[in-house]
């Protein structure tokens, strides 16, 4: 009888030699959830970034240390690969209900430009009109079900501003910083077109913002007694995602003078402005995700915390030994840690409205090549 490892390798081999470019996948079922792992055959790493309610997943995979391409994994397991013509680095960030995908690509290393891949496979590239740099720069982070795209671009110097792009291709730009050292970073977009993100007040202080399609905006801090920057707020409040109801998820840090102690945790902000704080059994992962080079684009690529319609949250944390795990927090506040079976260094990046989580991890027998996974809750 062949071992699990051998069966997995045989399946991957069959996929690679098949006339169809398919995903190697293994399903493991527990009493509460099932896990499905998959990879783009031949890839040096598979990184799911976004999942929609139809179970379609998009992300990117590595073909070398300097070359990545995009993929779409359909609900039946079929994998379609794609890249922007001439691009060295293609990274999808978000997929909507129709299967439209947005993200960025690089023709010149370190210079992101935007694209949208429609469900019929057509790819359109873009940069915000009126803010043309040479070369142009734009980094989309999310697309909603109405085809609105939100993202970031640098203006001026090293700072960033945010933008939205309508389904018709019309751009609106906005920002809350002041000059090259005070960036504004878009991280999330919901169905109504509301955008969230954060902006610098001068390192290490950051506040979060909410921007409405009519141009109305507001800023907020997590309120902490004895905390940081202003009015008892936290030293850094980083909004990461927003659902259709307007619930916002993010993380915060705060220190008390002279910063002898620092507190870190997650928050949920209701549409009415009330806060619920939570702490996973470790430190929330807030650094660039695995597989991404540490450069200017790293800070503009979100997917550290994700929230769905039911207010279920997913993300990743590191424990006291430095090991990384995924976590899920249900609407009642219960936090559950997880790793796919025989997995380590779990990075959860997206959750759909059915509670299915997508992300990447390493098998314990292959710690060099990350795999994709789906964590599927029991019906």
C-alpha cells in the first residue's frame, strides 16, 4: 500500500503530464472542517490571495525568485494560469462574484502597474489618469461585485495616495497624508464602494480612514486608556478589511511612555463606530507575507486580516516559539487556531461569506515550496 506522500507525488506527476494543466490536490476531513490543499504543478510556491463565494480562488505562483504569474482555481479544481504580457511579476489580489480579477504586474522591477482580468479572460492594464509617472505606477488591492477597483499609487516621491476605478474606467483619487513621508494606504473595499485604509501621522503613528464614494471621509483610532497618539488613541491603528455591512477589521499597537511596554491586538469596528478588541494566542502577522520581497510594494499589499458578512475574521499569528499559524474568530469572539494537517507556517489571506478560508502553508515534508489550501467548515 502506498503512503500518503507517494499518493500526493503521483497525483502531482499525473497532473504535470496530463494534457490539462490541473492542480495537485489532497483533501483531509476532520469532524469540524475539511482541508483541501493544491498547487500549480511545477511552481516554486503557490500563494492564494482571494476567494469568492463560488469557491473560485485567485493568487500567484513563483516560477523563479524574480518571476511570478497569476492563477485562477475554479470550483471544480481546474487551474488556469495567466500573466500580463511582458510582465516580470504578475500578482492577482482580489476576485469578485463574477470572476473578475484585479492586481498588479511589473515590467520594470519594483514598479507596480494595475490590471483587471475579466471572467472571459480579457486583460486590461491601467494607471490612474492625471497622475502619470514615468513609468506609471498603480497597485490595485480589491475589486467589488460592481466592478469598482480600489488601490494605491505613489504621489509624490515616496508617499502614496489611494484611488478608485469605476467599471467604466473612471478614476477618483484621494489621500490623507502630507508629503513624501506621510503616505495613505488603501487596504479594503466593500460592495457599496466604501474604502478603508490607513495613513501616517509621522512614524510610528498611524490612523485609519473610511472613504465613501460621495467623497465623505472620516478617520479613527482604536481608543485605548493610556495609549498613544491623540485623545487616548492607539499609536498605530491599521484597518485591513471591510464587509458589506461596514464592519471593519484591523490591528493596532500602543505603547506607554517611555514605551516600556507595548500592546498589540486586533479590532472590529462596527458601522456605528463601536470597537471590539481581540487577541489571538500570539502576535498578529502584520509584516509582508511569505514569498513577497521586502520592498516598497510590500506595505501596499494587504491580506493580513479578512472579514466576511457574518463578521467571521481570519488572519495569522506567530506563537511564543516563533511558529506561524492561522486563526479564525467567529462572531461571538471565539478564536480557533489552525494549520492544515501536517502543515506549518500557515498564512490565511481571505475568507468568503460561507466561511471558507484560503491561504498558503508548507507541508512538513516539503518546507521549501509553499502550497495553497482551502479550509472548509462543516455544513
